[in-house]
C-alpha cells in the first residue's frame, strides 16, 4: 500500500530485501541474526554476523542507489529513504556514510537493537543535514516526548516528529500518508 501511494504521487520506488530477510531469508542464519541483534554484544558469535550484516546492508543500499541512478527517468539527485522498524537505523546508517539521500522518513523500532552502532540518534547526527521526518504512534509510551525530542535534536537538518494512528511496522495508512507527504514535499 505504501509503494502504491508513492508511485501514485509520481515517485519512482525501489525496494530492497535486507540480507537474511524476505527472499534472502536463511533457515539457518536469519533467526540467529535477530537473536544476536536483540542480545547485542552478549553473544560473541553473533557479533561477527551482525557486523557482516551491517556492512552488507550499506553495500546493498549503496549499489541500489548506484543502479537506480542509471535509469534515465530517475533523478539520482533527489533520493528519499523510507523505512520502519529495524530499517530505520539501517537507513540512517547508510545516510551517515553516503551523502546521496536528500530526505529521510523513518519510524523507529519499538525496541531498538541492543547495539551502540545502531543507536538511531547517533546515526542521524552523523549524517549531513537533510529534511527528516520521524514517525511515532499517537500516545506511544515506548518513545516518550523527551526521547522524541532527543531524536529530533540529534538530526543536523530540518527534522519533524509526527505522531500517527495505526501501526508503524509495517507502515499503516496514517504513517504511509505522512511519509509520502514528506517525501513529495522535499523531493519535488
């Protein structure tokens, strides 16, 4: 539904399955990765898997941006990143090391991964200034107002917090509409 809204608004859309997720899921490693992300550095064997996962995510996204820029009808100077849950810190990680994204729309995970290198405010602070929309649920106790404000203050560019009704992962209609409005406003 979110992709349909983005395309309907005139934006080109590229989606990526993360390593060990979706079509790239591994019966052996996917659950092990999720467990390691939840336990953080407490699992020395999972630490290497997480580091490889993070490097592969940034590489996959960077190559996706490279490839998307080769299409005549895609303006590679106007790139927005949209993600929720674990995708939010992964996209912020890419934005911290790659200057090409010009806008972000992120819905932080309910429970952040137990890893300092995936701490969303630090990743957002490391990137270049860019318009950023952070999404949360109305009355969300998991991310109280002071934590919302801290996330907004961490971003070096114009940042807005928007509370929406409905789910964030996957994006429900309220979050999808807010993200599409933000990306259209910034990228057009």
